[in-house]
C-alpha cells in the first residue's frame, strides 16, 4: 500500500501548526532538504537522509551547517523531556531513531500495517506500508 504526501501539503500543515512555512526539496530517493528563510536572518537548511526502514525502527541522519546544528542541539536539549516516547535523538552523531511500536497513538494501526519504505520524489514523499 502506498501513501503519497505532497510537499506543499506538508508545508501548509507546518505553517498552520507552527506559523513557519518551510520549503521541501528531494535531493535523491532517500534524502530531502528542508529549508526556511526567517526574517532578517540567513536561510536555515537541513538535509534528512533515511538510512533504514524496518518494522521495528526507522533510522534517519541529518546534515546541516554549524549554526543550524547548534540551534537543533539546543532545541533538542530544551525539549528532551517532552520528546515522544519512541524518538531517540543523538545530536553528536546527527541521528534520529524512531521506534513506531512505542507510540501509543499507533498501537491500533500497527496491528494491521507496518512501515516498509519511505522515498522522496520530485514533489512528494512516498510512504510504503505492508499489511501485517
């Protein structure tokens, strides 16, 4: 089963929730760049690479400049106690590991489907699900 989510839908959702409208651009099938231009500041860009997708874990790494890295590290330190159970962030290795089974909100869904792939296309992210 495939779910396709357009980048403009993701940007609009983020804008609606956070009042920030990022630009998303596929670099290759497993890498996406997310950039944002705050007022009076230089643009901030982060490249997110999907390293592995298995039933029990999604491994993601990220690349960014020193300023964005410092900002990201500070935000994660600030939010550490508020990160959802199931998200482990290692800012020194620039890695994020996501454990879908630990999300209470996904319990029912994971009885029927499991994530089997994520790929980035020109204008959308393609999420592949397998029937459990």
